[in-house]
C-alpha cells in the first residue's frame, strides 16, 4: 500500500474513532504499531539523556533480528500480540 492508500485509510480510521468517541480504542487496536513507534522514541530519549542505547537497534523488530530471532518467529509473535490487542479492544466496547 502506498502513501495515498495508507494515509487515506489512517485518516478514515482516525475520523471514525473521533466520531464514535473511541479514540483510545484505535490506539489499543494498533498496539503493535504503537509499540514499534515507542521503541524508536525510547531509543532516542535514552541516547540523548543517558548516552547509552536501550536496544541494539530500533525499531524493536530489528533488535530482535540482531538478537538471533528468525524473521518468521518475530512475525508470528507480532501477530499474536496484534490478536491480543484486538481482543482487548473488543472487550472494552459497550454493546447496546
């Protein structure tokens, strides 16, 4: 998916989340992406304030690759995390 598709899809999801007043739900559903982004932010903050790296390299999936994990193992673990985040988000919905 290119920039046009991903930006329009992300914008649509964001607008829907705001309209139904479930902004936090969108963050929970996208938990894997939030985790990846937070690993980069934490790496930069750690380098800036402590002068040390938190991970070997960021984002976190590259750190796991350098730690010896196979790509297929990382993908499966991230799928499992995505399913867990989706189930958490679904349990927070109030069905009327």
